[in-house]
């Protein structure tokens, strides 16, 4: 890593997509590719009121908190953004995000359109990216192939997807995740195009 990289401030990214569009897999792949080239990027660890799933680790996958604790954090303005999704609360710590950015790490927020709007309202220096499925039919096929949701849950996720897709034009960039490798390449190019270190270089 060069001196410019070590001194640069990190870039904040918001990545949104309908459930099943593949944003998490895409972003993990890009973070690995960035790391191979000496650029540090990380997912933000969100706070949530939902219970931990088998294998999830508190502080690594999520910060698992009670509804009362979450509401107390809202009251003191601790969140950069927060939203209620599928009857559970999720939020991003403003202080934790700022700490990583100040240390030169890019921070990726994996949040929905509600959260994206809040972040844009609070931060001028944010890059927003929307991941689209190739089609609604393909999205439904992907959701069903998971075999983790019943039909009612799938229909609810599809309705949420329609809501998300209707707001895609609010984002700075859109990527269609049809061919995975092509989508990874497109996402990585956005990260390099918006690298504050490169922009600040003479």
C-alpha cells in the first residue's frame, strides 16, 4: 500500500437490491478483488432486533440488540440510518461508520431504499449503487431455488422487490446482475472510478 492509500479517507458506499438479486455475493467478490490490489473495504455491521440465526456471530454478522436498546439508540441519534424490514429493525451506527472511514477503509452499507435516502440526507460524500435482477421472473426463480421461504414469504419478497425497483433511479449507478462475473467487473469499476485517493491524486 502506498502513502496516499494509507492517508486517504475511506469512501462510503450504499448498495441496495431486491432480495435474491445477489448483491451480497457481488459485494464480497469485489471487496476481495479490491483487497488484492491494496484497497481496504468492509461491510458495515448493522444493528438488528431480529434473533441470530445458526452460525451467526454477534459483532461480526450483526450487532443483535433488544427492541428497547434499539429504540434508545434512535432516541440519541446513534444511527446513520435505520429502517424496519420484515417486522425487524435494522440500523447503521454513525460513530462506527465514521471510525472506519477516518482510518482509510471504504465502508459498504447493504441497506434498502429507505436507508439509502437517510444516508443521502446525512452524508454528501456517498456513492449509491442499485443491483437489478435480469427480470422479475428470474428473481422469483432465484428466490424459489433457495428453498428457504414458503410461498407466502416469496410473494411478500416479490412485492418488496417491486417497491425497491420502483426507486432504482434514485441511485447514482445501476448494475444488472445477469452474468455474475460481468456484474462483479462492473461493480469493481465503479469502486475505482469513485476512489477518493485517485481523485485527490495530482
